[in-house]
C-alpha cells in the first residue's frame, strides 16, 4: 500500500471522528447539567465503570476528574462480578460507560446500583438499552460510524472521551477550581514546574536579609557577608521596605569613598525596589527580572508592596528549571 494511501486513511478516520464530535456537541442537553451537579455534590466516591475500550476511557475520565478535585476511580465491570461490587457504597455516584448499553458484564452492576438506590449516570448511545432505561441521569451520545471496518471502536470512544472532558471542565468551573488548586494535585513533572508560584520558591522569615535603613555600611557589610545572598532589604522603623542594596553597589561606592563604613544604608540603597505578589507564577517573575536586568525581587502579599514577606533570587528560579 502506498504511503499517500495511508495519509488518506488517516484523513478519513479524523473526518469521521470530527463528525462524531459535531453530533455530540448538538446532543448536549439538560441531562449534562444534571450530571455535572451530581458530580460536584457527591460527598463520597465517583466510580466509573465499563468493559473493554469503555473501561479504558472510564479510567482516563476518572483520572481527569480526580485532578480537578473530584475524587474518582475506575473499576472493570468484569471484576465487579468477582467481588468488586463491594467497593460501591450507597453514597457513591456510579457512572457506567457503554456504547450499546447491553453489555452482559454491565448487567449485574446495573442491577446492584438500582437495588441499592445508588445514583447511576449512564453514558450510552442506544436509547432502547438496559443501561439507558436504568440510569437516573441519561447522557445519550449519538450513534456514529466507526472507522476501520465500521466496527472498530474509534468514533464512539472519541465521543466518550470528549464527554468525559466536558464533565471534568464543567465540574472544575462549578467548583471554582483555580490554577493554584490544580497545582496541589500536580506537585511534580512539567505541569508542577509551570505552576510553581513565587511563594513556593521565595526565602522567608529569618532568611530575609533585612537591615534598618539608618544602619551604617559597616553593619551592612557584615550582614551581607553572613546572609550570602548578595543583597540586603532596607526597612524603616515601621518595618516597611524602603530600598535594596547590593554588594555590587557597595563595591563600586568603596572605590570612590574612603569613609564608606560610616555611610548610612539609605544614602546608597536603590529606593522603592520592585516587589511581586506571592501568588505570581515563578516563570512570570523570571520575566520581570530579565526585563529589568535584576537578580532579585521583594515579595509581598495582596496589596501591600511595602511589607516584604519574602525575597526571590534568580537562582531560586533557575534551580527549579523554570524558564
């Protein structure tokens, strides 16, 4: 078979799946709203169940929902007939996924849910199926043409996956789930790195190199050596930040001032240093450093830029491979 024929097949598969998603888009109705509300209100577990390819889709949807603060997991309908029905409790929300809605392995799960009055959401194509009739909330996905002999699960599984993504994104909006919440569930990997904030990397407490603006340079030199950060944050008697002084400034001034040690910090410091909010993404703070050609930032909380609660050095950011 020629290579351009493979390309043509790929286009045909994609076109069929696009058509399936367009049909799915038109099918979204009030039942979808009911499903989202049930997911968000669930005080116990959200359990996804399916057979074969539908089970694999169920596992992916469960993982996505868990990542946005809706604790979920998946179970295989095959295993349910061998003891796993015991993992489903009356307070749980059960979501069954099946294209036909008549898969034999699902029937015991459906009966168990109905008998124990467990809320059941059915994601199914056929309206005359057992799953559709037995579901408390019915998410009917349109019947579509499959790619590959017309029987290989492709277009239908694309629909299942898409409806799962829709449920997850709608749920996170309903819960007002934000990036900082998402970060809590993704502490590692590229996502965790991208979502790190200034607060995650800043130095705080006794590590902040504070010095009173009226102190002399003798004290400043001693402190800057002790802190080993290459800069000091100057504060006034109310502990508000008034400036920043770097070892570079001190060295340059020492070359032309023989009485440097008696000079007050406020005479040499850079006034009104740049301060960023603790919730700013670390990557954005790196951009500010690059733009302003500086290597450190003061950190504040909310709308109080004069009250420094931390300091961020460029090395803190680069050590985390943030760019």
